C-alpha cells in the first residue's frame, strides 16, 4: 500500500518469445510463471527462466541478477 513498483523491460512483442512461453507480462516480470503444457513444465529450468528474463533487460539494467 502506498508504493508503486516499476519494472524496466522491453515492450511486450518486441522480442521473440521462447516456444514454451506466451510472452512475459507484468506477472512473469514479478516472478510468476504459468504454463498449461505439462511437457514444457517438465523441461523448463531456472536457467531457462533467468536467460529469458535477462533478454528483456533495458539499458544495461540487470533484472535477472542473483539476489
């Protein structure tokens, strides 16, 4: 309450999405990931997610850095 969080990222649709993703909207940028395909769920790794998040980086901002 009383706070606004801005997530720097490339505009949705301006970058190619991996075949297992419908794209990265605000939910995915905040750390939530949903897939309706069990095969994709079984093969996606944290490395895959981190790589795709890093592709959305703007101006050298590292949105997928290790915390």
